[in-house]
C-alpha cells in the first residue's frame, strides 16, 4: 500500500523489500555453493570392513584363557607334544600357509 502526501510518490517500500529478499536469496545460494564445494571423504566398503575387523581385534582379549587352559591340559595328559616330528610338520605347514 502506498500513500501520497504533497506530491510524494510513496515510500517505495515494496521495492526495498524485493531488493532485500533478492539479496538474501543470493546469499543463500552462495552459502549452498560453498557447502557443495566443501571437502568430503568417502570410505570404501573394503575400508569399512577393515575398520570393523580392526575394532573387533582391539576389543578381543590379548590372551584367550580358554585356549591356554586347553593347551595346559593337553600337555599334562600327554596328548600335546608327544610326537615331536608331527609337531614340527604342523609348524612348518602353518608357516608356509602364512607366506602364501
């Protein structure tokens, strides 16, 4: 709504509002463009899997008490280490599998 006093053509308020709104729209567009250009990182599925495996390894105890106890019992009853040749073969096989 405009008013006319003594030959005045009005305040031009709607034009000022339009300029202000246009300035805000331009500023929003510039901010969105800056956000679109921001650095970002994408992690591959392999990296995510490796991260979860590393986390699981970190959460696991350093020494598995159940395995240690089973080995002690096997040593005590003679079922572990009775055949040195078989043990040597198993160790060599294990080491060769690790190198593949």
